[in-house]
């Protein structure tokens, strides 16, 4: 081994120089786009034949490489070795000088042949990509394969389909050509979709009407394929916006023959101009820059090494796990965080605003309406654990239905879970709660006297009452917000309320006051509070006034305008009840047919063996009183089945009405078997897209 000419993403080839039998020979392997131009003119015929073979292999989806060699003279190699050493030891522009020296020796080579290997997709990749597309997630493929191979992979992954209106291909190799092709593609897309240019002043043209391109995704479907040479010009500052606009109007985008740097530049382009979250997924070292550039990086551990895994935020073994990461855990995480923030702001607004109302009655003297110990423990003990449990365990729809109904992913893309409007609603809800918490006890205790003659309108009883109402209502509120109940949810919610009652009786008792004096100033407040009928009246009235409208509104919306998640949750509950009924029927005991006899383990009487073997046993059994009950159970089961069918039909009809993507055929249906859930059809999604930019995974 005399020298190694390293591979990089610009050279796209690697060479070694060997001494064999007193002869110096160079062997080179690389992409056909860089090997074929460096061949000797005497290889013209074999070059043409090999090119035909390469096109045939690429059309079959195979990955190809070309191999070449060159015999080197001893004197020329010595001189080249000297220049190579000088370039390697140069302190300025070292990479450029080394690359120039490599190019000097890697020319006039003899073509040895080409290799083609089958790079199979992992399991369920087409199904996963199809389901993610239904979730309105834009998928771009950035690959180093040839254009023919990339297109073939696009069809196998269902990124490209025969039903598409047109597949645009940009393959120009010069700046003017790329500018012209990108402009023509963008113009044709806008004409077919009916979009109006920003600088257009034609108000009478029916075609030039401003429309949202997302509304046409189910009617017009386009795809864009661009090569690495064209992409280099398309990513220039003066053309990148037009290129992104054209790509955004397409359902699928495939960039082939791209370098690792170009992959990162494409991801950065989407981040720069689109309000979308980007995710990059790859399995090799050439995907590291792309993974690091995206908002979320996912690495696949496999035969390509661990570089992608080490540079990623998440990693797993197969591409198909991306579906569950996004549609299940990603959606659950977003929904839990939104509920967490909504409830957190609500309970703190309700807690704080009571101080504000009290300030009007204490002359803004900074006196607090609550006990100092309650202020300290409110967010630490009394209300902290329930909201943490909500943010960890809650799930409105189970995992199987999250995958079966990808449209559930859309609210997260549109930021419907938590936004400025949701924050304002939480704030006003908290203010309304604080008004009820403050003025209900104020009116009930004002100038009040207990049956035993004691005055009950003192500040300690008033503050303890407001604190008790606050803890009770905010914990009941989070119980209403909880969609998925676990044992831990019950423990933390009802346990927090129980801890509060224990604390107020222990902390406001006489012994602590005698020991610590002014540290516990609400001595006896809890005991006197629960003995007054006014307290229980305030508690009941506050719950009805504060939580009654919330429960009524949710029940009305569930009946009048249910969301997709609401309808699916109803189906889950009905199916769960039906499964329980079936299970009870299976374990139900038949009426006993035993007769009084001997209590010994072995009967002293003659058995029934002869009667059994003779075949003369009666086939009728007395069903006694079970006929009517079984009949009733069967009728109830059939009624539940009909109700479920009507509900599912309603879900499907509404999905079809709102779905603007074309319906998939039977071989495109995604079937996910689950013993606990009924099979329900797939739905298609639309709305403003997120972006998933990734390398296809083999």
C-alpha cells in the first residue's frame, strides 16, 4: 500500500495506490457520475455499455458503483508523491491543494466494471410513510442515490404514485437552466392550483385568486424530483425562496445525488421560511449534519454505524418505530403538556386573585387573605402532585387508535392545544373561580353568628374557608380534566385533599400554638369552620357555581359538536363495556345438574360408563330459568353492536366529508391488530403541515 486517496462528500470516490509485482497501480471506486468522466478515451465502447447497464440497475432500485484502474509510471509516482506530501503539510488551503493533487492522478483510468446491490427497505416502511402522510406531515427524501434509483424508491415507499397529476423533474446542470426550470415548475403549479402571485394586480382573473394551497392537497397531487447538481443552484439565496415555494406545493419531494452539506442546507431552508417543526432521520454518518440541523434528530442504529445515533435526540432500531414516536408518544406528550399548562395557570389565577379582591377590604395594607403556611404549601403539597400525574399518565385516546386515526395529530400542528386564546380562557376561568371563592364566603359569613353565639365573620375562619374551597375546587377540576384514570391518579388527587384536611387540623390545633406562639396564628380556625353550617353551604354552592357550568359545557359539546378524539373515546368506552359483557357471559356458570349422592371421593354406586358408550344419552338439557336471561343478554349485545356500528358510521362519514386526500385502496389500508380494540378504518388528514426531512432508510 503506497497511498490512500480518501473519500469525501465532494469527491464521491476513493482510491488506493498499490505496488504489485514491481508495478504501481491505482484502483478507484465511486459514483458513476464522477468515475465515467475520468476514463480514458479508449474506454468509449465499454463506457457506453456500462452506462446502459447502470440505467437498467437503477431502474430496478439497485445501488450502483463503478470501478476503474490505472497503471502509474515509477518516475511519475515519485514526483506525484512529492507534491502530495507538500499539499498535506501545507498550512494554507490544505484541502484545496490535496484535492487538486488527487485530481491529477485520478484521470485517464481504465473502466473495470460496475457493481449493483439490492438495498432493501426495512419492514413496514411504505405503510409508515403512507400513514405519516395522512397525518399531514410533509415528507422529503434526501438521498445520495441516482435519480432513477431515488424515483424507484419513491414509488416503493408510496411517496410517488400513479394517481399523481404530475412529477416534476429538475435536472439542469447550470444556473440559468435551474432558474428557468424552477420558475416554470412554480408557475405551472400556481396555474393548476389557482394561486395568485403576490405582485399580481389582476383582480378580474378568476384563476388569480388568493387561496390556501393546503385546500387543494386532495384534488391536486404533485411531486418534485431534483438532482444534486441542480440543488446546488436552487439553494442559492436568489433562487431558494422560489424553490421552497414550488416544493411546498408538492405532496412529495425527492432530492437525489445530494451531499451531506446539501442535506443540512435543505433542512435549514425549511426552518428559515416555514413555521414548521422539522425532523430528520437517518442511519449513516452522511446524515449527521442533517440530523443536527433539524429541530428533532432521529438516528437509526444498524449496519451503517453509530454516528447517526450519537448525534441524534432519539434513536431506535427500525424506521417503522417513527410512526409510534410521532403519532402516539408525540401526540400524548403535546396533549399532556397543554393540559398541564392550562390547569397550572388556572389554579394559580384562582389562588392569586383572591388576594386582589381582599385588598379592597383591607385598605391595600398587604395583609393576606390566607394563612402564611397555606401560601407556602399550596403549590408544594396541596396541588402539585395531581398536575404532575396528569402531565405524565394522561391519554385521551389509546395507542392503537392514535395510529388508526392519524388525523388526531392535526390539532398539535395547528397549536390548538395551547395558544393565546387558551391562555386567556384559563385566565378568565381562574378569575371567575376566585370571584366565587371570595364572595360566596363573604356574603355567607358577613355579620354572621354561630348557633352557640360565637362570631363567625372573623378573618381566620374567612381565610380558612376560602382556602378549603380553593383546594377542593381545583382538585375537582383536575379530576374533570383527567381522561385516563390510574391508581396513582386517584391516590394523588384524593390524597392531596385528605392531606389538606389533616394539615389544617394539625397545624391549627392548640398544642402547636402553645409551643410556637405567633408562628401559627390560625389556631382553632379549622375546628370552628367545620362546625358552622355556613361553611358546608359555601362549599356546596361554590362547587355548583364553579364546576357546574364546566361539566354542562363539556356534556353539551360532546353531544352537539364532538371532536374526533371525543367520538373515538366514546367508541373505546362502548367497546370496553361490550368486552366486559362478553367476558361475563363466558365465565357465567351453567345451572347445576348435580344430584344428591354419596359424599365419598369414589361413589359406591355403579357408574354411567355403559350408558355413555352406548350412544343413547339424551341430548336435551334443562335450561331452567336461564333462557329468558340469556335472551335478554343477547338482545342487549345486539343493541350495543348496532349502536357501535351507527357511531362508527357517523365517524367515517364525517371523516370522508372533511377528508380531502384521495381514499386509499384495499392494498393501501393499514391494518393494526389489537385484541382490546375494534378494527376501524383509516382516515386521511390535511391542514397546515409540519415537515419531516429525512434520508430513506435501508
